[in-house]
């Protein structure tokens, strides 16, 4: 399984932000802009907390297993793989969602902050971007915790003959 690269996540964020900003301008020209839900930063924050709690729990279990503490619970490889996949999927979706809300937030910030409803929407969009960044950070930390050590093969490889 390949590791996530922060450059890919940043690219997803920027592309989604630019497209969302352009879409918000277009949508606003033809009618009312859909709002940023209050639940967006709350849900992203909850996902970040779950990822961070999983990473800290697995890190403690792996440390206890390495130190051979009596009664230490090991980490099943399938559970670790599922946690990494959950973290990677969460980071990709969070980069996309944070970019979308970031684009809408920039549009709202530039357009009209004198309307109280739009000001609240701008705050929700900003908090959504911060919560999305927290999801990405927690996912990358989880991936770091579960990274397998590099294989140190001291046996020389002999080329196979066909």
C-alpha cells in the first residue's frame, strides 16, 4: 500500500477550491447560493477525533507489544490495514470537502460580509477547512504510526536465469 503524499492532498484541495469558488460565483449569479451546513465542521471534527484516538490507541498497543509487556494486546494485521485504508480515504475526502468549503468561503468573504447570514456561512466554511485539515493531519499521523519498518535484507539477491 502506498503512502499518501501531502502534495497530492494539497493539489486536491486547491483544485476543489478553485472549482468551488467558480461554481459559487456562477450559482450566485443565477440565484441563491446554497448554504454551508453547521454540521460540516462538526462531522469533520468528529472524524478527526476518531482517527486520532485510533492512532494513539494503536501506537500504545504497538509500543507495549515491542516492549514485550505481559498481557499486551497485539495488533492484528487486518485491523491495521483497515485503519490505514480508513485514514487514507478520510484524508482524500477531507481534502476534497475542505477545498469545496474553502472555495465557497473565499467567495463569501470577497462578496458580501454585510449580510449576517452570509457572515455566518463564511465562519462555517472556515471552520470546515480547519476541521478538514485536522482530519488530514490525524490520518497522516495514523499512517505514520502503522508504517512498517523498512526491510533490512542482508542476504544478497541472486539474479534469476530464465
